[in-house]
C-alpha cells in the first residue's frame, strides 16, 4: 500500500472531528500518514484558505456553518461570497478541493437561494465531488449540476466498532426506565423540523388508540420549532422515554439495543447515518418512500417504507404489523452492516485523496 509523505495535509471544513462518520471516513488517509486539520470557525477557515503559505487538500463537508450561522439573508450571501472567493484563491495557489455532498441543500435552511448559489459554486470549484448515495447527482439536478467527471460514489459504512457492543434488550430497557414488554419505537438524533417527529407522534396516537402496547424512545437535542411536537407527545396516550440532550457515545448502544424498530419519519432525506447505525445493531427501520431510497434499499427485509401521502396512518400500520419482530429482519440488518465495513469506506476515501496528490 502506498504511503503518503508525513507532511501531507488535509484541511477540512467544518472541522467536526468528533463526528463518528468523519472519523471513519478519514481513518484510512490518517493511516497513510496524512495530517487532518480543521476549523469549525468560519473566520478561521477564511484565514486558512486565503493564506498563500498554507498547503494541502481542502475537504468541504457540511455547508450549514456558512449560511445558517448568518444573522440575516444579507449576511448569508456575504459569507457565501467570502467562502467561494477564498476557495478560488486557494485553487490559484495549486490546492485541490474535495466536496462531500451530504444534502442537496441544508435541511431547514432559511436561505434557499443563497444555498443554491453556494452549491453551484462548490460544484464548479471542486476537483472531486464525493457523494454517498448513487442517486445524489440525479436528485441535485433538479437544482444544480454535479459534473459527472468529478463525481465519486463512496457509500456510507456501518458503525461497527465505533460504539459499544449490543446489549441484552431487558438490561437496556431497565437502564432507560422503559417498559420491558411494550413495543419500543426509537427516534434518535437531532430533533429538527424536517425530521417529521409530528408524524411519529400522530402515528403513536393512532396505534395506541387501536390497542397496540407501544412506547416511544426519544433521544436527541431539540433544534428549531419543535416544542409543539414535543408537547403533543407528552400529552398523548403513548408513554415516552426521553433524553432531550446530547446522547453520549457510551449510551448509544443502550438506546438501539432497547428498541424494536427505528422510525425515520422525515419529510426529506438524502442520506441518514441513523440508518447505518441501526443496521450495526441489527435494528429494523421505517423510512419514507422516497423513490431513491426504495430503488436502493427496496429489497432489504429489515426496511419498510411509509407512504409520504399518509405518513402517520401508514407508520401506525407498520408499527402494528410487527414485521420487525421477525428474527429474519434483524439478521438481514446485521448482514447489511457486515457488507459495509468501516475500513472499506476509509480506504476508498483515502484512494480518492491520493488521486489528487
């Protein structure tokens, strides 16, 4: 295996090195001797990109710190222009740019036009565009063009070895204070408007009203206008076991081991790390029937798709069906996770980086 020089360097923005996906993605290139630097701070990133003496590949990931951390629409456009100009300057000094496309546009964006302008600029400036889903370019084409000769598909891996091992369900539920017998539907991660928690809340009302012994496991920090949804859950007939704070890495296995099924009632989704985290723990999932998801994962026994035209009603039906309790569902989830080893994703990203050095 070729080894990069010890001085090889990658600057990543935003520098969210505590993100498990980022850690898996970059481990292969770190093993080859590359230094990973990153800055979550926008102004510090501009200094990096506009300093002629700085060297190394630039890796752009989530773009929300550029626009969504602005104080108003004008500020968002100014920040976007500054960032794109800085990238252009860096290219003039010979630096290569890799862009990982996590979303076609940032979720719940307040500035859709500016974000579109930003994505167009990144597509133009990037030397390589890393996409996680093979459908990304087609979905983006409704808004902007990802040049085919730049696009490299590196699928999302499982999280094998990242968090703790699976736990016995009874012990996990006891640790959370959950009912040992009721069906447990998990909602995990940031609680944001685009994630459609209101669909799960309404589905729980329907399913519980029809006699299903159901409980909701809710773990994650609220962000945005979701207080009314949380209030509806609290006042509904379904018991809710919740932690509305950051879930520490050592507690992730407990939540996923306690659940019977993970529900992703999202309004919009391109990629979801929670899906691959669920597979790692052999946990079946319910996804929206977005065409690209159905095409890519429609043959997976551990996945069911809800009708986006009647989300709450269909999620309730899928919860009442009990398909997720079949041993084959969990076995197929684990088999899927085994087919996506983290080391493979890291090695493929390392090969992408080395192709530019």
